[in-house]
């Protein structure tokens, strides 16, 4: 056989096997192929991003770049976080540990309390990026990946020792501060270097005066990410980049053009604008702590509710554009075919739904968030999975996809690999997703959500909702469906 005919015959053989078996076979040079280069990882975290996106069927959303990513990978329609607050949600994903084991329930979970990480390097990796770093990857943190805005431990007012929030995880933490000068300044930023924590009383709920993307922190972070991608292209070394955009987190700040764009959108009112009959409603303290350009009432008027919802939508449009820039650079640099891209929202957000503005509840709106994975050679473009998946699943999934050389972890991983879903081998991997908030534990199946606050003597508060009512159900079925309640209670974790 002539040597130059071997690649052609191999390709034909692979095609025949694929046709006969329906299998997805990874070609050399893409994730999962034996002997291929280790795939890079680009992990994009977006703060307070709910499924208010075109790829989730929301027609009024302006998210063309995230939608494009979804069209190239798999969108998970039933992804749930472990805790509906930033720090502990990210802790669960980055450590692979359930709060039932870690007790990590606060924003300082990484560096305070019983769940804090050790400053010493342990035999096993404490976090996902540390595991990749110890496997020879170059690890880069830009923006909010753990809880703090740049991966360093500082308080809102700038005090603190600046140590790494995740010890031994990152080779680089190049988050740009711009005129805001420090991490929490960039996180609570307004245009022209102003920020909520500068002691000058800046606390407007919304601001849309910036002309350019780079007039705000997320635009600077997108540019830094592109610079680092160029550097990694030149180095030829595999990389794990964590890129954490701040918006649409409060305050609602984006460019003037973003506000003008959403002003033309027909914005729907919340499907369920009234307070629900639930023990887990809260008064939206963070939201109402801002100065509003309209009358601050509880609840907001119908007109003001729409204005606040538009402001959130404008911030989503702004963040979407930053995602687009980075993904375009990945493509232009020739890195996209060997880079796994994950886009993840750290939790959901009540956007006036059930008269709540914020997260911090065990209800559907707070626990449900976007998850999109594009793994070249593994995922089929434009697919959707309705499987129940959790943020805990990211850690074992990336180990499964990338096969890093170092795989020892400091604690057992509590999640499941999503690879069987990505390849189409399986349709489901678990019956229910489990989340926590404020002493409550909640399980979500394909049809119902159970919320229980336990006590020593048994359940103290029990709520059971049929999700066929929508994301804001109001009819508690706990007393009406005893058989169903009994089945759902058996899905609760033992601890």
C-alpha cells in the first residue's frame, strides 16, 4: 500500500463506522482523540445571568453571540446551581463538592469558615484550575471566577491581604483595574472611575452613559482575554482560562448604545408579578438599597418594573458582546478547534418575578441558570439537553473530556460527567438536581420542585410545586399530593 493513501483510507473507514453505528468519533487533534494535543479550556462565568437569552427561547433578549455559541454546542435547559449566591455557587463548581459535604454556604466560602481552602498544597488538587495547573496547563484568571472580582482576597472597602482566593490555582491573575484601581471597584463600577465603594455616595441602580465597551470593566477584561489568547497561541502550551464577566450584576451599568437598543424592544411584564404564597419570599434588600430613577415602591409600579427589566436586558446585551469578541478571537487565532468552551451563569435571578429582585431563594428562578458547552469533536452542533444537570458536574466533565495527567483531588467529587449527554450516548444522568439556600434543601425533577427546611423533629416547612405552572408556581401541593410528596421526599440527600 502506498503511504500517501493511508489517511484517505482511514477517513473512509471512520466514515463507514460512523454511518453503521451512529457513533461520534473524534478525529485527531480534537478533544477526546487518542494521541491528540490536550484540549484547551475557556470557562466563561457570567454573574447573575438567568436564562433570559435567545437560545433559551426568549424572543426579546438580545444575545446573538451567546446564541451563536449555543448553535455550535449543547445547551442545557435544566441546569441548576448548588446555592443561589455567588461565592458558594462558585465554590461548588470549582471544588466539585456539594454543600452537604463542604458546608460552604457563604460568599467567603473559599477563604473563611469550615470550608476554606488550605494555603498549603495538598496531595490532591483542591480546585479545578489547580488540577489543570498540576497537569501542565497554563492557568489564567480574568475577572470573577471565584467570589472576588480578581481572584484575590480583599473586602468591598479595599482592606485585606490580597492573598489568592484559590491557593495554587492560577499562573496569572491579570484582571485589569482601569481607573477603578481595585477589584471591588471594578465590580461595582460606574463610568469614569466611579464605583459604589469609593465613599462618594455612588449608588445609582442604573447608568448608561459610557460610549465604548472599554469605558467599563467587562470591556477591558475582554481585551485582556484576547491578549492572553494571543500569548497562549504563541507559546503552544495548553491553557485553562477562567473569564468572569460582572454584568448583569447590580448596578445595571452598560453603554449608552445598549440602553438605546433595548428601548426599542417590546419588553414583557413578569409572568407572575405578585408575591407568591411561599415562606421563601424575600424583600430584595440589595436591589432596593440602590438609588432609583423612579419612585421606590414595594412592589414597583408596572411601568417602573419594565424600566428595571430593560436595564437588566441592556447589561445582558453588553456582556454578550464581550463574549462575542473573545470567541471571535479564539476563532481567528485558530484555537477554537482544540478549545472546549463552557458558558455558565453562577445562579439565576428574580427579575421582578414573584415581586422579587435578586437571587437568595430556593425557588426556581434563583436556582436555574444557563449552561452551554462546546466541545469540538464531542458535541453535535445546535443540540439541547433536557437532562437534570448541576454545576457540580463541570469538574468531572472536564476531567473526562481533557484527560489531564494529574487527577488526584483533595476530596471526592460529588458531580457526574456530562460527556454521555454531550455525545448523545445518554439522555439523562440523574433523576433530580439538589440545591440549598438558607437552611432549606430543594430537589428539582423534570416535573416538580420540592423545598424543605428540616429541623431536628422533621420537616419544618415543606413546599411542593408542579413546574408545569411555569417558573413561578404559586400552588403548594404539599398537602394535596401525599403520594407525590412521599416520592419527592425520598430524593432528598440523607444528610
